[in-house]
C-alpha cells in the first residue's frame, strides 16, 4: 500500500474510506465500478416492487410499468431488486423468484418465448411450434417458482407491425391470467403508449416514472452521495445549485450520464493528484454528452 500523509477522510462513506489509502490504479478500478445510490425515487420504486412481490395470489394480479428516458436508472433499480431476490439452488431444481428478460428487438410470440426460455437457462430445441413453446415455457416458469416477471425494453413491442403488437399485448394479458404473478414492464415513454392502446392492460399496469433530473434539493443530495462514494482524499464540493445546474446541463439530465461524467472527473482527480471533483477535474474529464457524441458521429460520417 502506498504511503501518503494522513488526511481527514470523514467526507467519505465508510466503504470509500477503506479504499482511499489504496494505490491510484486500484482506486481507479473501484471508481469505475457500478455503484448503487439510493435516491428517494429509486427507494420508492424498490418498495413498490417489494409490495408486488409479496402480493397474495389472486385471479387478477397488479402489474407495474417503470418508465423513463434511456440511461436514467431503470435497469439499475431492477438489478438491485433482482439481487435482493437471487436464484436459490436446490437439489431437485433451481428456483428463480424474480426472472428478468429483454423484449426482443423484433417482437413476435415465438421470439418472446425463446427469450423467456433463454432467461431461465433452458435448452432450446430447433423449430418448435408456438403451441409447444407456450406449453414448455409455462411449465418451466411454474417449475422454477417465478414470482415476478420483469420485461425490459418493453417499448420494442412498437417495432413490429400492428398485428404483432396486438398479438403480443394479448400474450401479456394471457401470461398474467395464466401464471397469476405480477408483470413488470420497463421502458421508455413508448412502452406506456403501447400498453395504453389496450384498455384492459392499461388498467392493470400502474405507471411509475423516472423523469429527467432537475436542479433542486434532491439533485444536490444525489451529488453529495456521489461525492462521498468516490475514494478521493479531498472533499468534492459539488452539492450546490450552481454545480448541479452545470452538471445536469452537461449530462443532459439522466443519472446514467451524470454518473459517467462524475466517474471520469474522479479518475482525472486521481491521475492529476487533485484528489477532488471540482471545475478543474471536470474540465479534464474525458466525457462528451449524448448530443455532443451524436454531433461528433455525424461529422465523422459526413
């Protein structure tokens, strides 16, 4: 372990305090790792998911629609919940209480069932008929004890023609009725438009939105949490309205982009010896926002 002058690390969370004395290379590895920030809307969503998970079995189960812009924390919340309810290995059969799958980019009933089987780790036989796939999938879902099915990228249902979209919405309704488990759809605003096109499904899915971040007390609290989670040896004074305005403008308001910007600034803080996120390290950060990346790509194509 490298030697450095004793400094006050009280500005850091305990887990970050333990990492701060490590060499630069190890700290940068920790900085770049995923981190969970339990901001209020995320915690509320986790609590709602837990309520659905514990819901008593009934003929018409409640469902949830988690909506928000791309890269705004939806998948992180779902992954956090899945880890709270991990698969259970048993001698006779693995149990998967929370099954997560991704909606195929070109939706069809067959591809959906194949994706479900793949999510359960089931071996696939070529050229199975839809009826056989349906029977096999339902049987396995019951056998592994799925209590909640999470369908990510639900907005992909709009990628198909109207007939495919209606077929898939009917499939969602069928699964809910047949399995009597909560369904959780995850996607952008377009996912809500798809569900809203079916009156029965719209009544079954409760929407929860993760909007873009605004300059307010919650944003400042979020920045304070980020600052205390990076193993930097000096305090990062970023939990201010001015800094929140600058950071949210540059990252365009999504928590995923904000985390990437702050991560790159924290890496620059270690590399430069600045040891704090400030205007200097933010200027050094190797980061371009979504719009800037698109403009750069378009320039390269032209």
